């Protein structure tokens, strides 16, 4: 199988499982909302700024959804070998590693995050019901 198809299948499988994790939470509507908006934020503000935004929101009322998405992106990039994180990686550790990366590495991380988020967004829209007040 060509490498590109294998990579896409891996992204899809991981995103599917990650959305299943998010859909089983009390904050699933908030999680879906963040996932759907995240690619636009990323393209407008850049990866480091957008991840810093998630990090800053993790202690607010909707923080659990922000923290989950941050951890899922960190886990994905770590599994791809793009960022190096410890076994008990946190959003803070992820932000710290991103700010130390060279521009070329950040660009690679950004492209991979966008590719992963495309799948995450598709599955979130299909798997998490629309909340009436969202």
C-alpha cells in the first residue's frame, strides 16, 4: 500500500478513536465546537499561538474540552515523532516543546496537525449530536 494511503488511514483511525473519547464526555458539545473551529484558528494564528490558546483555556469552565483536544494533538504529533514528549505528557509540556522548535519543524507540525484535524472534524460532525444551545 502506498505510504500516503497508509498515513491517511492511520490519521483517520486515530481521529475516529479520539472523537469517540470526546463524544463520551459531559462536554462533548463543547469539544465538537472547538474541533470544528480549530482548523480556521490554526490557519489564521499559527500552531504555537493556537495551542497556547488551548493551554490558556484549560482551567476555565469549558477547560476540559480544550485540554482534551490539546492532549490529543500532542499525542498525535508525539506518535508521529514530530515532537518529543514524556510519557505523562501535558499540554504545558507540549507548548514548551513547540516554542523551542525551529521554524521548519513548526511548519511540519502545523501541516501534520491540519491533516489530522481534517479527520477529527469530519468525525466530530458525524459522531457528536448537535446541542440545541450550541
